[in-house]
């Protein structure tokens, strides 16, 4: 299993609208690609000046599936986010390979 983690720091001025959009539009759009098994959004519990940070974790079955998502769907979905929240967020992505679950 692969965890595709997107960490986003969002400006306080658009936080509530962004969080609602993520839950109601963006994450469902990502899940509708049928490339992921589940998604979770978590608030990062750290003090930051001017914004709040979140981790959005998408679980997929293998790297091939993730690569297909990145090729066919990610550019459009990332562009929608970037256009909507230009200059109001910072984001980075991390890939994790699940070795074992307990």
C-alpha cells in the first residue's frame, strides 16, 4: 500500500471556505478517480502564524496506481486548487510505503 500525503498550510483568511471546499468538492473529486481506497484529512496540531496546516492522506494499492493518478488526474486537480487559492497556501507532497499494519 502507498500513502500519498499532501500537506497544506492555508491562509487564515480563507481557511473556513477552503476546508469546506476540500471536504465537499476536492477530496470527493480525487476519490471519484477511483485510484484511491480511502482518504483522511487531519489538522496538524502546531501553532503557525497566519494560517493552519492539514495533512490529506490518500491510500492506494500500489505505485502503479499512484503513477496513473499522477499522469491522468493530478495535473487538473492540482491546477483547480492552485487557481482557486493562488498565493493563499503552501503545499508539499510525500509518498510513504506501508510496510505493515497492526
